[in-house]
């Protein structure tokens, strides 16, 4: 196999490991190239902006001496394999981690501890032992994501039904509240994840508990959001309460994708780039518990973790409706997928 252009890294919660898959030519969409053990149960992953490092949030056992950590890896640029660098004890279990756009700071949102934290990253990719910043959040912070300018950030809080609006200082690795400090949504919404449109003018919010999708306008000058439309990620005949999971915009900005775990579905919309509006929703059945997925940088493939079936599914998304073209076994409970360009 020639050197891969992209890698799909899959973090397995019960498997306590990362499975590395290369996008291959002539051998199906993916080829498994490595299994890497983690220092504990793994879930969210985050690459550095230059694609040279990968970070894994590791969940320590609550009834044992193990602590929550960030495991750091160097990515071999020729093979995509991971080389362990370090393992750093952190202040809380993180539901989401992301590296800011300078590559200098690792940002984390803690669902069980209701806080966000920032850790400096050294020149060689190591995560510092002490955070540069810790801030309590209203209730159950589920994600933290800087905007394309790296000046602002948004933190959906699942328990408080709001999205925090923050101003980020990428020189010191600290945040302060924006004005207003949050955007409030309907009771029981369960704000979970946001995704940016590549034109930097729109943000899409997925609410976990009521399955709503909110279209938001982003003011690039103030870093604040305003609602302009809404829809639902749910299939009409869902049996049980909604359980939204992940949301992504395609690299070309033409389509929006969101997964729902209860009904095991993937919703797809067309996006009107000028207005940010979504339309023509399609619902595709997936494997059980589609907690996380990612889209390849060329916009051709979507890799989805079927957490309830211990596998990943690969979809061709170049047509009107995503078409499943392959699946691959993983370790137990593949809960996070991250695709990285080499």
C-alpha cells in the first residue's frame, strides 16, 4: 500500500485503545494498520492543527486509583501510525477535547465536573502538567470549540440548555465571558455539540435530549450567536426518547450531517451557503448507537462508529444519500472517530 493521504483514528471506550485505519487505494476504503493501547478507557480524540500529534482523553476508573489523563502521540507522517509521547494527569474527565488553532493549547470540556480547562502544549507535543486555565460552567459542559478566527469559543452545556459564549486569548491560554455570556435554549433541549460552516458565518447546534437542530448566525466581529432557523434530527416514528450524538458540516459546506443513537440513524441536509438554511432532510439507518463520526477532508467518505456493534461503517457521501460501502471490526465500543490529513 502506498503512503495514505488520510488516517481514521478510532478510540474504543471499553477496549481502552485506539484503532488506526489508513485510507487505502486498491484495497477497499480503509486498511487497519495499528492498535495502540491507552492508559485507560478512551473516548474523545483531538489532532494538532498540523496533523503531527494526536491527543486522547482517557477516563480513569472511579473505584480505583486510576486518574483521568490525556495521552499524547506523535503521528508518523509516512505511515500514519502512532508513537506514544506522554500521559498527563488532568483535573477532570473530559467529554470533549480540541487543540486551539495555534496548536499551543489543549482545550477540554468536562461533563461530570461541569468545567472547562486549558493545558499548554509544548514544542514537542507534550501536554503540560498544570492547566493554564480552569473555569466552572453552569451544568454538564459537553464540548468546547474555538471559532475559525481562534478569538472566540462556544461551550454547549447539556444540563443548562445553553451555549456559553467566550473570548479566547491564545497567547495566555485563558478565557473570559463574552457579552452576552450565553445563549439560552428551550428547557430539556440538552445542548451537546456545535459545528461551523466553512464560510465562517453559520454555526449548527445539535441538542441531544429533544433532537432539535438549531441554525445560528455567527457575528465574526463580536463572536456571538443568534438563532435563525431550526429543524429536527429525528425520524418520524422514533420509539423512545431522543438521543442526539454528533454533528458535522461537509468540507465544501454543502451538506450537514447529524447522528441519533436511539433510532440508529444519520440525518443529512442540503445547506444554502448564502443563507445557512438547511433543507431536503434525508434519514439513513446506521449500525447500533452511532455515537460519533467524521468526514474525510476530501468530502468523499464518512466514517461512523457503530458503538453498539463494535465496528466502524464507511459511507460514500458523494451522492444524494449516503451509501454504506464497507465496515470493519474494532475494539469494544468505538466511541470516537477522528480523521486526520497526513
